[in-house]
C-alpha cells in the first residue's frame, strides 16, 4: 500500500525505520493484523531495529 517492498535484505534495511514505525510504534502493520503477529514478534522487531537493523 505504501509502495514498500520487503522481498530482499537490501530493501528491508532501506525501510527498517518504516517497518519499526508501522509494526511497533503505531501497530498499523500488518493491516488488520492479517498475519496474526504476536506481541513477542513485535518485540523482536523492536529489538532488531534498536540494535541497528542488521540484515546480514
């Protein structure tokens, strides 16, 4: 919807800030929680981002 693709490590790294914002801060992603993401998974994404969002 926001023209953000997460199909490669490079793209994930490029959009790490947006992923963090949408998944952890605003909780708008995934839309309507279609994938059933858990609080533990959100916390994992938060830790990944705060640790520098390494993709390799």
